[in-house]
C-alpha cells in the first residue's frame, strides 16, 4: 500500500513520541529520528528497527517516518506508527 497524505499520531510529551508519516517520492522507507544524542547512541538502532518492522507489517511502501522521541518504549512506537499510517491511508 502507498499512503497519499501526511498524518500524525502521538505527542511531544514525556514517555511518548510524535510520529509523522508522509509519502516518499524517492521511494522506499525513510526514517528520521529526533531524540537526545545519548538515547540515539544507545537505542537508535532498536527504535529504527521497531519503526521499520511496523511499517513493513502493514505492507506500506514509499513512506517517510519522522519520529520526535521523548522517551517512548517499543510498544508506544508500534501503536503510534500504526495509527499515523492508518490515518494517512
């Protein structure tokens, strides 16, 4: 599936994440992570893995996923990415 519009889910609050999804005209899945440098060093790969797995599980192609992290856990990432993608479809 391909998304047709930009959508968001989540919030920029402690222990949450704001996920924004938009169509990627260049193709493929692109992930942009905004978080504290320490968090990115320790957990950046895991966060990107969770986002990518969620996008792929929903069979979405050609999407840009922007994540503004404030200390969210994996299950929060999954829920926010899924909600944003469903809103964008």
